[in-house]
C-alpha cells in the first residue's frame, strides 16, 4: 500500500496477461460515516479477489479513494479521511480509467434537493467522457438516471432487503461465465421502472423474481460504458445483518414507525423465527436481544462467487478497452523502403 497526493492505492494483483499496464479505479465513497470504512474495504477486497481470479489475464489494479466534499462528515470521519481521500472535484486530474460511485443516505424526498446534487450531477457528466466505464451503486444509480434522463425512482411497498436470485435477461460481456441465475443482496426502499429505462435506451441485464430490475447498462458510442447496480453485490457477510440491526434500533427508539422485516434468504430459519418472536413493544432495551441473535448468526455468502466473476469481467472489459484506445492512438508505422 502506498500513498500519493492524498490518494490511497491498493496493489490488487499482478502478473502476465493480455494487458501489462495498470488499471486505475476510482471509488467515490459517499456512504455515511458509520459505513464508510466498511464500504471502502468491501470494494478493495472485491477488486483484489477479482483481479487475482483472472488467471493468465491477471492485471495490476489500483484503487484510488474520493468523496464528494458536499457530504457532511463528523470530525472522526474527516480525520480518518485525511491523507487517504481526495475530493471528487480532483478526478479530472487523477488519471483514472474507471469509476465506482456509491450512494449517500438521502435526507430529502427528491434527490435533486440534496446538498451534494450539483456536484454529483457534474461528476456523472465528467465520467461520461473521462472514464472507460463507470459503475453506479444503488442510490448513485438512481441519481445518475435522474440526472441523465429524468427517470425518477419510486418508493416500493416495503423495503427490499435480503439475498435474491437475479435472472440474466441478455448476453453481455459483463456476464461471461455467470450462471443464468445468480445471487445478489439488495437493501433499498426505492426502485426504477423497467419500462422507463427501456424507453430511454437502457439495456436490462438482470431482473429479480418480483419483476424489479437488478442491473442495467447504458451504451453510448464514444462514451464511457455506464453500469448500474440496484443491488449490493459488494456486501460482506455481515452487512445486511448490521443494516437490519440499525433499522430495528430506529424502530425501537421511536425514530421510525415501521417495524423492519427480517432480511429474506439471509439468516437460517431458526434465527428468522427467533427474531420474529422478539417483543417490539419493549423499547430500546430489547435491542440487546436483537444484537445477540444477529451477532450469533453466520449467514451464507451465497453471492460471493458470482460477484467475483462479475467484477472480474468488468476489469477485463476495462483492460481491453484501454488497450484498444492505446493502439488507436499510436501513429501508423511507415513501411520501410528496400534498396
């Protein structure tokens, strides 16, 4: 691990392959303070494992950390970011090839009213011409399509939380080697209409059993390939449990009037039954019992292998496009004259 210009770099694999240079990936981490470090580590480990799984095609991948300056941070978070994170406004000078953009916990009903909206919109516009590919995660995907095409997200009847089976809807290089049915975690209250996406030229890559879109893409000639994930394939095994415990705490403290549902297909059946049987009228004191049950559960990482292949394909796609553009930019060689 090395440090350069306030950017943290992780060497994520290496070796001989079709592309021997370095792929620079920027992570614009806009997650709230409590989840910021976990998100950073999840993507770092994921990229490292994905690059290492490419066998003969392994490549050197480096991760650079950024965040939107307009997102409020506590003193502890700002202190930890010092020397590790750069402002997203420095991206045009950072020399990255690809970008991952995470969401930020919304404070308004309309994303365009968020304090960071203008900066995020500017980031989306720059990424279109400044990267080979950009991946928008969950709320960042909602914000991007709202800015690009005016597609507003809609509130779901209930929070979609759990590990779900997504079905491929098309053949795409991003899905090479993946099964027709893959597992992916979701944790969101909002979704995007498939009909609106298709009407504006987006391609649906995978869909959940309830008809909700899982992933989709936007391909524009001469522009960055935009990928949108409404789910969270990067999640670690404990993440959904931690988010559920957070939501339960808000409910028990009276900060939310909606009792959260247990994440689907995540805990074992015994843990699900025990959580459902807990007293929801006992107030914050009951939170300790929730915590004990969740901490003792060991969810199965059913999605991890699929995620490694997905991100490995993404890195391979970026490397191939970088090589193609490098070859195109080279001046044609003159033929030698023979005496």
